[in-house]
């Protein structure tokens, strides 16, 4: 990722002088609007929407807006460094690709396009448990770039163990256990359309590529779905399910009944509301990889994570997609940072939309920041190129914000450089 903010900014202006304006909006509001216009109604609802009245999404943004940067002046910032240390590895910028599921909704190359962008930028990527492309294919695209695997705790421990083994074989260096989705949140935008992409066989490629899951399909259905009347939409959904299931013969897959069974089995097993702290010992027995907990918002949970030997925390409210009226991730960050006291990395996601947001999160103690929806918007607009451009814009804005605030490196960003947030 050899580019400077000034070079990137200058190039945009020079391209404009030649009559070539950027196709990827640099302001977050227009970026979302342009991307939404490129998506189907169902895709836009799924990607852009949140839980309930979407008050958590509003709170995430309000928390960043209420946090003000206090720049320092007359400091030499002529040379700047954005790199950080994360689990003893050097990362060129404090940004990671957050796990986002069902990317095939916005672009046919889905996770592969993101993996290629991550490799080009040398930025870590967290593979989604609900990916459209199996982790092995994405890992091949990433090469030696840091990558982790997000895990939803299934009702099947054998499946959990299989996912972990595959993550190890795919050279993932960490498992990110997402804790806040043991049940699917109430999402009116999706409910009003009656649309859940998994029912079309989308976003379940980690499952249909897994040997344990495929073996589970040989078991009798414990709770088979009731028969539905056939009409055009249901037939289209059936075609989608069969098309996405592994195999070359459409008729063969249809006769086997496995594609439909895979969707039913996924719905029955994908997440487990009975998951507790005690389950983490099972995960530790399965792997020596780093384990992070994603979805931590209370300092007592952070303290307990450390007591359980967890290696890192991601402060997150799932981008406002799970609990309406939840505390903003940025507001939850400082108390958790204080409890952790530097013993393990603390990452943040949810609501990050600009380079200034990144600066604020780091000032409040985050080790790094996970970017979610913005890169998906870039993917919707222009595939891999769009993803790269969104991330370069964020990095450039962060670098300029950091320098203009009086810091020449991430290490110089401290809590006394922001005001108005919970401290």
C-alpha cells in the first residue's frame, strides 16, 4: 500500500482537471446513496438496514459526531507513518475489512473481489461465516496478507470444529467469535419485503463447502419445512438454491434433494442461543489460533474475556443490525479500553464512515478499526476497484486528519486529543 494521502488527493484533482471525475463518492452520504441505487431493493434493505427503528445506527453516528478532535499545532508532520502492530505483525494502516455476509447480493465476484482488494492494499481481511465464497478460495487470493475467520457458534460442535480446522488450513491467524447474533435481530426493512437471502441459498458457501455439514445432510430432517405452494417467486428461489449448491448437474442436484435440505439444515443449525462462556473452553481445545470476541459492549464482559484467556476484543453492536436502542460502539469503547489496560488488542467497528472517525476511535483507545458497510458500497459500485478506492479514500482522509491534528504516527494519537465523548 505504497501511497501517501497527498499523492492520492492530488491524483483525484488532476484527474478532475482532465475531465475524469471519480466514480466512487468521497463523502459517506453520497457513497451510500449511489451504491443503494445500484442494488436491488432486497439487497439494499439487507445491506443498508438495521434493527427496529434503527436507533442504534443513529446512535453510532451521533457518538462520532459528538466526539470532537482537538488539533495541536506547530508540530513537524512532514513525514508520517500509519502502521501498527497487531499480534506482533506489522499492518500498514489501522484498518481491517470487517466480516460482511452475502456479498453476492451486490456483486458477482463477492468475497473474491474484497480479498483481491485486501491483497492490493495489504490490509487484513476477516472472512465472514456467511460468505458467498468459501474461505479457501479467498485465502488463496490473499496470499500472505493477514486474514482471520469470523465464527458464528453453531448448534453442532462438530461443525464448529470443522470450521476451525478449515480456518487453520487456510492460514487464518485468528478466529473472531461473533457473540451478538445468537438470534437474528428484528429487521423491518427485510421483514417488509419478506426477504432473507439464506432461504435462496445465498451466503451459505462456508456450509455447503464443509465436509461435516455435507455429512449432516445425510441425516433425517428433524424439523422439515412445511410444503409451500408453487408460484413464480418460489420457483425462482428453488432455482437459486439449486444453482448455488456445489455440483455441475442441475438435474442431478434437483433429484438429490440436497440443495433444499442444505438450506433447511443451515436455518436449523447456523447459530446457537444457548452459547455461554463455558463454550469457549471447547474452542480453545480445538485451536492454538488467536481468539477474539466480537460484540462486547460492557466492561464486565471484557474483564471476563480476559479471565477466559481471550486474545482480543472487538467492540461492536453489529452495525446496529441486532439490538435497536443499543449503546453506540464508540461510547462503549473507553470503559472497555480502561478495563483491558493494554493487555490485549481492542478493535472497534460499527458506524465508522470517515478518516476522522478512525482518528476518534484510535484516540479513545482502539488498537485498530474494522470497516464494514463503506467497502460494500464500493463493491456495489465498481467491484474490486470500488473496494480499493473506498479504502484508499478512508486511509487518505485518516492520514490527513492525523497530520492536521498534529500527529505524525498512530502512536502519537491519545485520548486528550478528543473532547465530548465518554472518557
